[in-house]
């Protein structure tokens, strides 16, 4: 999967948040795509992305 960042396309696997991203997907799989059960995983990913953006 890729993501557009500042005019540059980056792969999620290149991101420092790739582990948090993978964890959120695993959670969805494990919980039959019940997003409510994965709130913590989504929040961790969002926080990572926010922290990463503040470093740019």
C-alpha cells in the first residue's frame, strides 16, 4: 500500500508507523472487521502518524 506525502508517494512499509498500521489491520482481521474493537489500535496508528507529521 502506498500513501501520498508532500507530493511524494511512499510505501506504508517505509513509514515508521508501519508496525502500528499492521497491528490495526491484524486487529480488524482478528475481530471480523468490527472497528469498535480496534479503537486502541487505530488510535495508536493515528498518534504515530501525527507524531511523524510533526517531525517533518
